[in-house]
């Protein structure tokens, strides 16, 4: 502000006043008029002044002049000082405003910066100050909530906290340190660029965090892109090489290394591409490199490379220049055109030999126009059709040689082919009609002659193949029927030993579903003592030697076991990938019946031996008696006694004949193995030999089959005959059955007089009957061959009751009956 200058009178002893800011202030705002004073002094009279005041006045005036001069100087200094103060004040005001503006900008920058700024205590790692961006990055809703929080909680990796603290303590600052942080609220991780300095005096760290997640993701994407690019370069079938303007190799993929005739990239780096260029191509290749460096591009340049072993590989080169400042690189794609050159040569050769091939090919071929008119035909087509080549060309239409329906289908294919060959098949089967009306199965291959609209058709007679395929399909169906209908157990094992298929009989034999068997372990389906390792041992043996045969014991779902005879053979098959894969065909045959038959035959042989001994003894005794009676009759002179002896002899002879007839009946005992027999049918056959029309029969054995010797019919015959002979009043015979805990009981009853208790214990013994004593004895022996026992449990006076006890496993039902008990 301007300084105030007050009026001042030059009185004795007066001095200028000092202002508060240190400058001199004059008493008055006006300058004293020294000339006017001088005139007044002069007017007093020169004489009086000279006399009394002059010396003093002069002295005062001189003094006043000095003071006046001093005051002028002071005034001028004050004016300069005032101006300087004014300028200083204005400068201070400007600086103060600049500071305020700077502070405002700083606060705005601090608060609204997109970089997280913070100040944290080094003692307890709590945040002392921060901006809004830091609060957002850390996961706090406001700055106030962020202040006081633990900055160490931001770190994902505890090792990063330790590393940052160590660097700050050792170096006092840390610059652009990449750290993985975690948002407090969302728990989402992000990459941060961390910078800070350590204020030793205040023991605080002042720093910033920049979210560089997008950059990191971009870098990762860039690296992934680079990996993909490198993978593409390395895996493409095209050679890729980067050279400089002089033709020296900077980088290349493996395909180019192979094209150059080398094995490793380091064999090429820094070397000129001319080194593996054929001598006759070096100059031309050098010119091409120079031209590419000059023009920036080269296309479809062909050159021959030669390997260190002298192998020549023709390549096609397409190159483009890429500049890096003043440096240029030439990016080059090289493709092996050996196949193309071979194809081009083959094409030229095919053009030369086209007509020869057309006329001498083994396929019947013709060329037709859009109207299906045959333009040209070869000799093979002429033979197939029954015409001559001259008769075909220009005189017959293609549609004459195909059926109407198939010609319509060919027309549709033709129109589709003319629009786009992709939408029509190029080969398909059809029926060919010869000149004589014979139908042949053929396959035709169709191709359009480019630019002409003409079509080349090649026809191959596949009649024999079609017939063979039909026979193969028929044979396959037969094999499938055999496979599924076979009484054997058929398994197909993979090379790892596990079951991959079975026939229906396996499902029935084991009582399991197909999916259960395919998942089952061999132990689950094998009897006691038979393990998975044993099964796999046989599988390995077959895979090595081609075959194996052994006996095995299987176990059904219900736990029952049965023996099988296994025959394994190695077969070659094709898997779903089209690869040959060995498999094992295992055929198992249930030998339970064979085992039973063996035991039955052994038992039958024993029974037959017993029978032979019994008959032999009986005949021997009879012959001995006969011999005695013959001697008596010869030596007797009494005619009456002689006649009695002759009657005895006749009876003994008839007994011998009866024994021989009996032996003839049972001579087949044990020769044939037992088999499954339908009880109802066998019983009807048995009584058909008797006069059964006078009696009523009742049968309730529908579907029942038992495993017995083939003389089962004779057993029923003997039992029923016994009722007829000894039952006296038999008018009814009944055959039923019931199941028990031990097996099944077949019950044969009549309504005759029955058998007394005394006879029950010996009717099945040899000679225990009332006749020959062999009928029921042999019935028991025949049944016992397969483990069947017989007893009589009837009540005397009410009829006989024969019970045949059939053990489990020796009976079955062809069709399970309803209501039989």
C-alpha cells in the first residue's frame, strides 16, 4: 500500500518520523518553499540582518540547505523504497496465489489420481494417509475406512511383504516393484506396480500402487500369442526363415531346417542361404534376395536346395521385407514343391498318354455330353455292353444302359454336380443293362471334364462282389445264429484279458445280465480255488502260442458251481481305431452231464457185471439141474417117471431161454451214456407195450425231464407190468411228482391189492419177487446208475406206491408246469 508523507516544518531540532515499516516519514505532504522564505528574510532589511541576524541566519540557512538536500535525498530514497515494497508485495501476492493454486491442484491430484497414493507407519504397518484410489484398490468404501488399516494385508504372498520391507530398509526406496495384491472387500487379486521411499526421521513409508493387471493380462496374452505364433511356425508344414539383407539366417523353424538338408537350427544361424542353394541356382537366388530387399516383396520364386548329402529339394519362396528402423529383415515362407513338380510331370505325362490309358484301362469307360449321348467309349465298355466301339460312339445314349429309376437318380446327381460337385457323389452303385437285357451289378465313377460340360464315366462290374457280399452277409447271419444259439459258453476277451462279449447261453448259464458279466472279475465267475491270475495266465498263453485247452470250474449267481471244458484260440480283430488287435475266443462246454454220464457209465458197467454174474449163476444152476434130470430120465426105466423128468427138463430149458431173453433185453445197459428224458413220453412208450386200454391212466408230469439211463422205459414197463400181473384188480394207474428238500419224487400208484409189509423189504432184491425176481431188482439197478433211488410206500389192500427219488441236478422242466405239487 502507498506510504503517507506528512507536512514538515524545518524547525530547530525537528527530525523526520520513522514509519512502522522502517522507512522515514516526512511531517507534511508538501515541499517547503525556500525561495519565499528567502525573500521574507531579505525584506527585513539588509542592514538589520547584517547587523544582528545575518551571521546566524546564514549559518541556519546553510544548515537548512544541507537539511533540505538531505530531505530530498531521503524523499527520493523513500519513493524508491515504496516502489520496491509495492513490487515486492505484488510478487508475494502472486506467489501466494500460485502456492494456493498449486496446493489446490496438488490436493485434487492427490485425491483424484488414478494411482493409489499412501503414507504408512513403519512401526506397525498401518496406513496414515491415502487417496481415494488407494482405498478403492485396497477394498475400502472411503479414505477414512482405509486409514488405520494394515497395509501388509494387501499382499497375497507373505514373501513379497518381507522382500519389500528388506529393500526399503536397505536402500531407503523401492521402484516399480511388481507385487500380487488382494482386494480387502472382493478378495479379488490384482497385479500392482509398487514404488515407495522410506522417511527415516518420521519412520514412515510414502509410496504409490498402480494397478497393472490389464498390462499383465495384455503381456500374458502377448506371450500366449507369441507361443501360439511360435507353435504355428514350428508345426506348420511350411518352412519359415528370417534373413537379413545379405541373406544371412537370423531365425528359422524346424521345417526350414529340414528343407535345407540339416537337422538343427544352430547349423544355419549366421550362414547364407546361398550355402545350401544348388550351384546352378546360386546367382539367381542372390539376385532374388537383393530384389526382395529393394522392392520389399517376392512371390512364387522357385529354387533348388541341396542337402549336405547331395539330395535336391525344389522349394517355392514367398518373401516380404519387414523394417526395424534402419534394419531390414526378410520374412520368407518356403514350401517343398517336390510333390507338385511330380504332379505337374504326371499331368503332362497323362496328357500324352490319355488316349492310350483311356483305351487300355481295365475299367469300362465312356465320355458323354449333356444329353447323355455317348461320344467315346473304350473297348472294355464295348465288351461289357455287348456292342462294338463303333456302334456306341454317337449312336447310343447312356440312359439305355441303366434302369429307369436309377437314371432318374443319376439325373438328380448330374444337376447337383453341375451346381457344385460337393453336393453329388462321385461314385455309386447301380444296375447295368447289357445289350441282351442281362442285369449286372456295377459301380460307376463320375467326373466332369472342366470347361466342356462333358462327363467321364468309368464302370466296374462288381456282380461277383455283390454276390459274395450277400453270401458273406448270409454266412454272418448263420455265424451269429450259431454264436447265439450255441449250447456252448462263448466268451470274447480283449488283449488285456477282460471280457468284451458273450453269447446268450453264457447269460443263461450264469444267471447274470450282460453288463454284469462284462464288468465282472474272473474270480466272481469261477469256482473255489480258481483265481483271476490263473485265468489271465491262460489268456497270456493263448496270446503267445495261439491256443490253449484246460478244464475250469464256473460259479453261477446263486453260488452253485459247474465244471467246464475250455478251448481258447487267438483271433485277429480290428478295433474302433482301425488298428489290428489280438483277441481271445474262449469256448466253454458244460461237462456236468459228461461227468454224470461218466459216473453213470461206470455205475452201469458195474451193474452190467453184476447182471452177467446173476444170469450166469442162474443159467449155470439151471443147466446143472437140467443135466441131473437128463441123467435121471436116461437111466429111468419107469415111463411115468421119465415123462415127469422130461417135463422138468422142459421147464428148466424154458427158464434158460427166459434168462437169455432177459439178457438180450438188458445187453445195452451201460453202453450208451444217460441222457435227459421226458418222463411223460417215456411212460407212454412203456405202457404202449402192455394191454393198457382196460385201465385208466392219470398223468401230471408235464414238462418234467430227468437224467437217466436209456433203459428208463424198461423201468416203467416193469413197474406197470408188475401191477398188471400181481395187482389182481388194477383199473387205474397214476403218475405224478412232488418236489422236496432233497430233490424231486416221482410217484407211480395203482388201485390193486398192493404189497404186504413182509414183501416190501425184499421186492427189489435179486430173486425177491414172485416171478423171476429180476424185474424190480434190475429196475432199481438201472435207476441207481444216475443216482435215482426207488422204494415202495403203498398200503396193502389199497394198491402199490412206488416213489422214485431224483436228486437235485438230475431233473429239470422244459416248461415249468402250473399247479403240480
